[in-house]
C-alpha cells in the first residue's frame, strides 16, 4: 500500500521557476503548492505546516533565512530546503546552522530537486514515526504524572485523546492515586486551558451548603447570604469544573446536577432566572459508582450521564517500577528544598518500597519520602531511615498488606542473625513459585504483586547468579 502523499510548499517569487519546480515534483509521492513571498509562506505554515518547505532566500519582502528561523523557533514539524541564485559558502553554512536540511544553488536539475525533496519527506516520515513511538511507550512523565508502566501509558493516551472533547469524564481510583491531577491534565490539554479550572470537593462541604457552592445563590436567599455568589459552575464558565467525591452528593442535589447537564443552564439559589453556562465536567470518586447506584445512593441516570469517558486510575501497587521512579523524584525534590545531600536509595530500600502495598498510594509515598528527608541526612537513604511499617522487624521482613515476607525457620526472632532483605525477598518469591508448581502468575497473585515484578527479578537472578 502506498504511503500518504507528502505536502511540499514552494516559496519562490519567480512564477516561471515555481511552476518548473512543481513540474519536477509531479513524479514524486507529494503534492506541491506555491506562494510568492515570505509573509504568505508564514501564513500558510501557521495554518497547516507542510512536510517540506522549499524556500528561496531572496524574497521580495522577507529574507528566506528569517522565514527559516521562524519555522525553527515555532518548532514546526517541517523540513526546510533552502535555494538561492548565489553560490555562497557563508550563506550555505548559515542555512545549515539555522536548521535547513539541504542547500541548493540555482540552476539545479530536476533530479537534484527530486532526490532532495524525497530525502526530506523520508526524514519527516521517520521523525514522525519515532515521535509517535516515544509518545506511546517512552513517556515517564505526563502533565504532572510520573510513571512509565504500561498501565500509565494507557492512561496518558486516554487523557490525550479525551482532552479535545467536551464529553464528561468520570475518574475512579483509590485515594491518593491522582484524580485531581487527572482533571487538571484534561483541562491543560484542552482548548479551554486559558479559561478557569474550578475544583469542588463534595465531601469537604456541608451538604446544606453544597448547592450554593456549586450553583451559587442570590443575596438574601437564606440566612447568612449577605451577598450574591456566582458558584463554581458560573466561575468555571468557558473552562472546566471538577467535582471530586461526586458520590458524596445527596440525591436532591443530584437531580439538579442532572438538569444542569441536560440543559446547560444554572439556576442560583433564590433566583428564578436560569443562566446559560459552558463548562466541561470532570468528576471523580474513590468509591465504586456502580455499587453506589445499586445501593440507591447515586442516581443511575446521572451516573450514565457522567460516565461518558471512564478513567480508572491504578493503585500504586499495580504500577511496578513506577514506585521507585516516583520515590526518586520526591527524594531529589525534597533534598533540594531542604538542602540535604540525599542522591539515591540503597538497593534494599528500593526493594522494601517495591514490596510494600501502599494503601495510601502516591500520597502516602510522598509523605514517606518527605519524612525521610526531614528527619535524616546523608548521600544514600538506608533501611534504618524508613518508617517502621516499611522496615524489617525482629526477623520478619516488610510489614505489608501486599507482600508478607517471613524469616526462614532457622532465624530466631530477636536474634542478631538478621538476614539481608533481598535474600528474604528472593527466598519468599522462590518458595511461592515452587508452591504454585512453577506458575509465575499464580505465585504473583498469591503474593499480591504484578507478574511482571516476579519476571523481572527472575531475569535478573538468571543473568547474575551473585544477585541475592
């Protein structure tokens, strides 16, 4: 199957030459367009950047080198081929320094132009493919999130694809997984990014005041309403309204929320006149919304109205090596803020971080690292600096809801023969695999960790038998 045709923009003030170049390129897999000066070229590339810009230096209004600089300063995905009637080494060097792919001196042959444009199109195609691959699998950070696990790559793709839409997004996940960060990312990636982002925590506001906080009130609407209040929905007009812990909203207010979503209008408390409002709704909960619907605590029609694009944020224990990646980020951040020397975690500390279940997710990990930096100093974080739930204690290893690591039968609790944590981890994993008849996924399920975690450790042990 033939690849899509590339787009070539020829910037040449001599019409006869421009038409000749178009004829030269008719045998190539591209479409060629012509503009006659630099300002028209800048307008054209602002609307839709071409794959290749064939750019004459001597233009009637703007020097072609200035057009080239503008292309590069904007970071446009365009390869530039500079052409000129002056065979100048200085001009050729300047063009290359400014980012031109090639430099052609008039007159040149049809084959010379074809080969140059063909190479430029191929380079643009390869760069696009590399960028796409890096975007899909190579991101370890995204709009405030930190993590390169496959489950997070999937979340990044959903957020990126959903951002341009006005469709409502329903974010679920345990406490501390980053639900507000998710909403903020959707806002920043959208066309609404210059407009307000307003967040309301439905669980933090008394129920009798929540309607006023969301929809606003008129002066005198109730006791204490001494002035008009716009409310979050009107404050977010043109932007994004984030309703956190939406399942805490009482049924009466849920009915008004449904009407707001259906009509796009807000009626403030104590006011008869509805007001049109344009907001993108993102909501979140750490509960199971379908269980709340089944229990009669959340309206089914509202749930389906909100659950247009579901985003289920994974717990930290499901994110494999992201745990260490996030911990290192916080260590460097807090060490810098507090002028501490910390630069790394010891290997047994990283193993302990990986083994712990993190019921409080990223927020808990952040607090743990903060605690370490505040109370200690040194170049490396060692095991003794960890809070007690993450330390070995009396011969039994990490106290974790996710991975219970036990001492060997020969180790007496309280004795001085404390084994290295890595050895305890390895023996526990090997015993679990043996008891699962060699079935690694089954062993991982028993240990309540990801199978990929066990596979990585097994590969490391096979590659280097000295690794404990």
